[in-house]
């Protein structure tokens, strides 16, 4: 294969990590993987990382009356040696005679083996084959999609016709931290002079009603601002052209059609959720993109809670969480950013109405206790320890923070048991 672009320095995947990126882990099977091997060769040079090859062998079936008798160790050793020898020849064919990549063979389910090796090696990227072009083949052999569900690393599913680094990329964005993280992951992989389409697909209200139509119109008017904030947060490198594309319809179908009509080399999408259940049921959009794409597909896991908080407030102006696992980090970050600012605290109860609890006290802290399932706001005069107020909130159901265009927080809202607590900021005291 020929036709690679010249290697250039690329931005790092994240802003906070200064350590050297882990290797590209390329996963191949006995009869597939040469496009993935070649892609790993090209992309690892761009990322400045090494490459590690991994393959999984299914356990050999055991027949006969002694079903649980272990097989002789030399059988697995012989199988492994034969696979390693074949893989090394394929590596040299894909990456050149001088390529000496470590090859690891493990016995077990392929997706679980690949995800485990990538985690152990702190991989910067997993590269695999996208799979057969026929949708029915992908449906019954979705090793790559299973890996996306299990892995905590970005996964690039490489199409069979991969020849050069992507020149035309289509990113499915919903202005969430997940989609933003996926686009950031893709940026170092794009060619010089590449075009990146930020495609946002949304639904108009199906019911014709003045209120709903007004909401649709307001959202449509806001889209240019959301795209601008997204692009500003991405910090796209010079040489990459970015085009905002708002579309109306069903997300996966519209993205796939747009990618096909623009002859895209790469589709980019983020996965949502930190927990096991969320990863197990990868979003329907990602699943449909993986099954329907005719080009390579890059997915990236959701960032940490702290990054989700920061990124979503930066792009949309609001981060609202309904997950107790996120509230402690969210509230501690809010308290740290706004320590010492003067506040107004209001409780809005469905039965009692709005009641002002205090005004003028400075924010001293905010916490969430998982054990007691309660949030606390600590307010007072930072110069006089005896003057303070602690507001305890039981039964929290959501925590939301609104941030202004200048990057400063404007309000904190917590919903709980037929009420909500709202903390806003007064004009800051002189410093």
C-alpha cells in the first residue's frame, strides 16, 4: 500500500496529561486485519507512539467423557507460536521489513482480550477492522462494537479500503462533552488540508403547536452560537477546515447519508456514560453508524466527570447531571471556582412557593455525601468564622450549573423532593 501523507506533529488527546501517550494497540484476527495493521503503522507515526499487536484465540473445544480435563500446555504453546509467526510476517508486509512490533496472543473472547490489553498498556488508540461490508455480517460478528462497549480507550474501526490518513471527516456532534472528546481524538489523525464537517442532527416537533414551534425556532437560532463555542473549545489546528452542518432528521441516518454523499474517509462519534450499564448498551446512534458505515469509524469514550462538567458548560452554558456518582465532583468543582463570591439562596417549593433564605453570604463550600445521600452548601463570612450558614439538602435528584459566556458561573440549581434550591451570585465584593 502507498500514498501516505507526510508526518506532522499533532496535538495531544487531552489538555491535562503531559505523559507520553501509550502505544496504538492493533487487534487482528487469523484471517483479517491487514488494513488495520497498515492504519496502525501510519497513525502511530503521526501520534509519535509505538504499536502493539494483539490477537485472541478461542479456547479449544474438549470432547469425550472427561469434559473438564485440561489440555496439554504444549498445544496452546504450538498454536500461539504459529499465530505469532504469521502475524509477524503480516506486520512486515503492512509496515515494512524493519517493523518490529510486539505481538501478544491470548486465549479468550476477542473483544474482552483487546479491551484488557489496551487498558494494561494505557493505549492511546485501539485499531481494528470495521468488518464485512454486508450489514448482516456485521450484525452477527460485531467484535469491534463489542470492544467499543468494553474499552475505556478510543477505538478506530478501519474500513478495508484504508490507504491514507483521513482527508474528509464527518463528526456527529450533539454539543455534549462526549462528542467533543471524540472530535478532539480525531484531530491528530486528520491529514494536512483536511475538511472536518461538524454535523448536528436535531428533530423538529412533530406536533404543530405555537409553543413547540417557538421552541424549535429558538433552538435553530441558537445553533450558530453552539457551533461557534464548540469550535472554540476544540482549538482546531491550522490547516484543517471546519464546516458546521445543521440537519433535521434521524441522527444516524442523516450522518451516514451525509458521509456517503461527501465521500468521507472517517465518521467520528462519542459514546455516552461511565458505568457498566451505559457502556454495555452503547447508544443507538453509534451502533447504527458502526453497522451502516462504508468508511472508517472512530469512537471515543466519555471523558471524566470533571471534564464533562467543564466542557458542557463551556459549549452549552449548562451542565446538568442526574447521576449521584457525578455530584460530589461537580459540587466540589463549583465551590472551588466560586469560593468567596457573595450569594443569594432561594428555595422554591411546589407547596410553599419561593422563599429567600439568605443574601450576601459568601460561598465557602459545597459537597455531596454518598453515604447519607445529601448535599450541603456552606455559606458565611470568610473573615468571621462565627457567621455562617449550612444548607442541607436531602433527596437530591439533579444538580445543574449555569455558566455565562465570560466563563464565570452564574447559578447552581439542585432539584429535590417537590422543590429546588437555587444559588445565584451577587456583584462580587471588591478584592
